[in-house]
C-alpha cells in the first residue's frame, strides 16, 4: 500500500517573462468573484463600527485603570 504524499506543493519554477506574467495575472483576476458596490459599502461600515466599538472599549478600560492607579498612588 502506497503512503499518501503530504509534502507541500511547490510552485512551477519556469521562466516567465513580464508580459506572460501580466497576462496570467489578468486571467486570474477575471476568475475572482468581486463584491458589489453595496456589499463593499456595507462591509466597510461594519469594519468601521467594530473598530470604533473596540477603540471605545479599550479607551474605557484605559481610563478606568488610570483612575484606579491614581487613587492607589495617592
């Protein structure tokens, strides 16, 4: 019984000129499923909202810990 090959796949090491490289890159980009403008806007707003919430949370903790340390050091 042959053992399975779990080695990491290695990229093809062929000499590709710059023009062929750009063509291949364009071909791959055509295969990408791009989000719609509405999806992009919605997800951007989600990222901004979560960033603001996390920043406010960390800022609040910082404020509380600073006040606690100030009271203990007095």
